[in-house]
């Protein structure tokens, strides 16, 4: 169709070929062996389809050349059988990459609850994470036995989960910020903590734990299965996963230590900043997942660099739709911070006029 100048036919054929790729075993194997190449190949493929849809033969030619180069790298990657060492390294990076974000959020939630002296709610959060692990393996088993979850279906599931998690993270970040503004922290503990950390809010945190673990877990299970199927077996995969789990445990311990030693205002400010950065990242990644699932439009833009660092760490992709949502997130963050700190001024005057409250124990001692 492309050779005949049929732009519509070329675009349709490109999309159908992309869907076939997503439903193939090569899709998961490439994601497991080289995640950056996998992401670039998908982006170039969708941009090629978009170029044909718009009738821009010049742009389509450039995108086709980039896609051909991607496939050449992929063929070279799969031209050699995977070594046990290479498989272990791939398994390590998969689990560490996918688990880092989830652990960062879980660690922030748990450290926050401990800082507030609410140890009983930690179990609720870990219960949400455990439920996500069970749901991950349950859905994977169903996909093998009863269901046929297509590649597009996986992308849509991940995208929706990521956007919901971004919304919950946004709420939690501003909840933390609002708790440290206005009055002295000890007085807040006395007056508001029981109401603010009600059962409903605890379940919201448990839901967030479920969402972030489920989203990362399902993709991790699929990629580990693809690594094992590559020929090296489960041995190297389990070795890589074990080393990654040990590294993640160190990260979690560091978060807990920081939560105990940092002053509570500093800890909440840092935690809120990290969570808001993840909101920004999840917003961009979520839209891209929906684009790859075929339920969101994709418009490539040249003014955003196509950088591995920007994609992996900030969720910045060269598409107008993801950039628009992330711009909206930045506006909401700025508006929320402005509202929070402007509201602080009158409350500070009231607090200055009032007598200081009696000394109270540190937050982590309240529950004792």
C-alpha cells in the first residue's frame, strides 16, 4: 500500500502489524531483554502509523527508516542465545526498575503512618500490597488458562491503573502538605490526627498500595516468564530476582531510617515532593500506555527530545497528549501549593496570638 501511494491502506496495515507484534511472544521477549529498545520500537511504529494517517510521506519515510534500524538492533540482540549471566542481569534490572517506584510509594506511606504513630494502619497498607500480589498471579493464571489478554489489553490495563494511581497519589501529597501547615505540629496531633487518619483514609492508602503493586507486578510477571522462555531457564532468572530483592530491601530500610530521623515537617515536605514527581511521571506514562493500547490518539512532537532518561525517570514522551496532561498536572500542583501556602498566612497570625500549647510527646510515641 505504501509503494502504491495508498496512505490510508499503509496506515491500516501498519496498525494491524503493530497489534500482531503486541500479541506475539517476541513482544514480551524484547521487553525483557532490552526495555529501552522495546519502548523506542513501539513509539517509532506508532509514529509511522500516524505519519501515514496524516498523509505525510516524507515523515513516514523517516519513521520507517528509524523503525528498520530498531528491528536491526532487535535481530542482532536475538541473534545470539541468551547467556545465564545476561539473563540474570536482565531479571535484576526488570525487578529493580519495576519494584523501585512501588517500593518508594509503599515506603513513603508506611513511614508516614509510623511518623504519625499509627502502626495499626501499616497492616492495612501491606494487606493492600499482598492482595495486589495475589491478584497479579491470579490474573496471569487466568490469562494462560481461561482468558486471552491481548497486548493491547495489557497496555490499557496498565495505563488505566497508572492514571488512577496518579490521582490517589495527588490526593495523598496534598493531604501531607496540608497537615504540616498552619499550627504547631503537636497541637495538630492532639486535635486532628484521629479524624484525618480515619478508617476511610486508611483504606485509600491501602487502595493506593494495591494499585501501584498490581500495575508493576503484572508487567514484571510477564517479562520474567518471557526471560525464562528464552532458553536460560528459571535458575538465572531467580538469581537476578534475588539480588534485586536484596537491593530493594536496602532501599526500603533507607526510607524507614529517613522517616525516623528527619524532622516531621522536613520528612513530609520531602515525601510530598517525591510523590508529586511520581504523579507527573505516571500521568505521562499512563497516556502512552493508552496510546499503545489504541484507545488514545498519538501526535508526535519534535520539540520534546526522545530521551531514555526522560522516558524512564520523568515519564516525558515526545507526544502532544502526554505533554498536555503533564502540563495540566504542573498547573494543578502549582495551584494546590499556592492555595496551601496562601492559607497559611492568616492561620499563622491566629497561632501567634494564641498561647503556646503544652508540650506533647513526639508523634511516634503517641500510640504508646
